């Protein structure tokens, strides 16, 4: 989803808000841009925090003091935090531009004057009242958070200004920005993944390093089961309030190591909630419980009723935890007493055994559900960066199975295993490994593309995804595959058992040679591909596919007397790395002119693969 498309979606929602406040807005503001900024504030607070009645907090208008909202709110721990929020509306044509550093600096300068009590009182009584409350809060060593909203890209060059600003106030004031990209990602998560974004009006705590108190429920003389080797582990019961308190404090960060984040709503959630609300005494029998992992577990005495762990991550049972939170949140005080008195939740607490061990525990504790290899890498930073890049296109990168509950019109889901295959074949020039992984998946069900080499020597994950992986290169590889499968007789479902990925790999060499001849050494391959793809200017790329197909066909037919020999040679090129690398090396050493590419026809009858009979022979030999 391009920023300009998201702008239209959000603009539509803001128009509805404006209609609801039309009388007040027309009386308060003369310019449409001011009305949009007002509506933007209302949308922001409602979307992230569920706050809809904000009129009493809006301080702009007569004698505008730059700060649009001064809002105070108690966090989950009962501490009051003041928030200063400003929204800046911009026209659609500017949504891909960067937020101006001068505007941000001006805002920070005004905020600095406000926080130091240097602003003079004005005719704006609402501002004066909120200003007094804010200054009183600051004098009591209270915490302040400054937010600014914009429907432009972030202002990266102002990072040093923000750090200097925060340093002035000794760590009691922080600044956070919400640009169009961040808002778009959170909007997608909420509306299309059905997961909830972090609330900016709630202090974010990191459960991975904090000391966390856990209460044990003892219904008889035995409090818990302990496992000592090879890693310490405990199994015990807790009450729903313990889970509620954890989710209330840490939110989605409690599930960072899980292969699934909790969903806003699902049939499973409703069943868990109903069970807890209507049959709390049966809850333990109906529910598998929760598995969590901790960095440090202290020695626990046999009579202990509570203890502190260092760091906590729920690695299995995200839906259970969030459903308990929801049921408890909606319950009355009397209902909560009944729930805690009757319901028990099994908690398996494991001490971390290192990244590899923790990943395996996560994998195997989720094995009762249909979770594929790629799901277990969904929280990897490389996967997240790639997905965020794809969000700016019409193709959404699905980093785990069933991640998107729905997609907007004109947006297409692309499984990351398909993209990974394209990147391995095209950018990394290893199509034989793509075939080997596909054959292994066919025979064993294991997808080597998403298996670590630490777990299996043939695992390919780190080969494809590592610190050198660039998002634009991954997207360019996908673009090439999309053009190939659209312009030839290759079908995506069966392309792994054809020479399609080999054609893709060869086309990289050919396209690089062509671009060097046409434009010189400065042209960037991935940028050229993405630009051609976005502008639907794909003729040269298709011509490179034809050229690659012709070379491979010539290689297969050369020196062979019958179809069986041709098929054997084709199979060797597809399945044996040494055979294909020899062909690729020959191609690397060859001279390719501009005319060699541009004279080629890309009509549909000029198919970019072997003919159907040859492919049938090959597929029979490969698969069967």
C-alpha cells in the first residue's frame, strides 16, 4: 500500500469525523487544514487509546499556543503522565515528502518554553487551565511525553535535536513521532492482521529485562512441579489476575518471542472468554495453559507463595493470555473475585537456554497447531524489515501463515517462502538450492528455506536472510519472478520443478550486462528493476528472459542425439550445482550487446521455457 493510497483511506475516515463535529469545527476554525488537524487528533487518540471525548483537552484555537493537546492520563501502574500532542496536516501531494526539520524544531522550541513555564497566559482559558496543571505536575517530578503527528515521512535529520531536547529535562521528558509510515503499519496490523498496536498513551515496559513478581496458587500441599536438568523449569498454577496484570503492564511486548501475537478477536478468543466468565471452575480442564521463558529464575522454596523472575516472554498461549485479560477487564469487581477464586491457569516457566534452545522450545510447544517453519522466523528483524518495505507496494509480504485476515482491494498477499525462493535464485544465483529445497519439502514436508543451518546442515535460512540482506534487493527479486510467471507459461505452483528459477538466475547476469552497456557502471540493478516494475515498463526484462531461455535450450540440445539425452542434460542443469554453475560461468564470460537483447521478440508464442513435452519428461523424472 503506497503512502498516497493510505492517505486516501485515512482522509476518508477523517472526513467522517469532521462531519460529526461540523458545527463546532466551523465555529472554531476557518481553514480546512485546521479542521483536518483537529480531526486527525481525534482519530489518533481513538485509534490508539480508545479516547473519543477529547474536547476538554484541545488547547489550540484562540491565541494558539502551538501545543494542540495537553492530556493527562494514569498508566497501568497508577502514575500520572502528561502528554503534549501536536498534529500537522498536509496535502496529499506532500505525503511522500519528509517532515520539515524547521517545523519540528519550532515545535520543540515552543514545548521547551511551555515546560519551563515561560509561556505567558493568553485569552485561551482552556490552555491556561491545562498549562497550570502541567506545571504543577512537572514541579512534582512528573513524567511528560511529547508526541507529534504528521502524514509525511519522518524527519531523520532532527534526531540530534530531539536527543538534546530530552537531555535538557533530565530524562523526565521524552519525544515520540508518528509519521505516515508508522501510522500505516499500525493501521495494517489492526485492520488486516487483527492485532492491536502499542498504545502511545501508555508507558511501554520491557518484560524481557524487568524483575517480575509471580504469585503461586496452592490448593493443596504441593505448590509446583520442578525440573532441574538440562535447564531449570517449573509447572504451577496461577490466578487470572496474574495474567491480567502482566498484559496490562506489558501489552504486546509480552509476546515478542511468540510465533503468534494475540488477535483482537477470533472464535478461539470468544470460547476462552466465555469459559472463564461462565464456567471458571472448569477453565483449567478446558485450557492447555501458558508457556513462558525467563532469563533468571531464583531458587524457590517449597512453601513459597510468590517469587521474582528476571525477564518474561510468553512463547505459547498468546490467545489464552489475551483472552484472560479481556474477560477480566470486562468483569465487575465481584465477578473478578469469583474468577480468581475458582479459575486456575497452568503456567510452564522455563529458564532460557540460549537463542537456539528458546527457538526450539517455541517451535515444539506450538507443534500441536498448524505452524510451518517460516512462522518461527516471523519475529526475526530481517523479516520485519522486509515486510515493512513491501507495505509501500501493492504486494504484502506474508511472514507467517494466515497472517493477514483480509487485504484491501488492489493489494496482493505474497508468501515469504515464494519471495525467499526468488531471492535465492535471482539475487544470490543459487537456483539449484531452490530446487533441492522444493524436492525436500515434497518428500519430507520440511522447508529448508526456513531452517537454520545450526539445526540442519542443509538449512538455508541464514544464506538467504542475514545482515547483508537489503529489502530492495528482495523486492526486486520478487518483481523478476512476478514478471517471469506473468509473461511465460510458468505457473507459480509448479515452477519449482521446472527451469524457471534457473532462467531467473541467468537473467540477472544478462540484465546486468545489458544495463552496463546501455547506461554505464553507475546504474543500480535493483532500483532499475523496481522502477521498471512500478512503471509497467517490463519489455527489456522480458527480453532478458527470452535470451536466457534461448541459451539454456541451446545448451540442452547441443551434442545430444535424442530426447532422452536432452532430458538428462536438462535434469543435470536443474538438479546439479556444478552443471549449472558451468553454464553460468560461460554466460558471465560472454559478450552481450544492446542489440542482442532489444532485437528479441517477447510475444506470447515465444515461450520462455522448454516446450511442454520436454517439461513433462523432466517433471516425471524429478518428482517421481
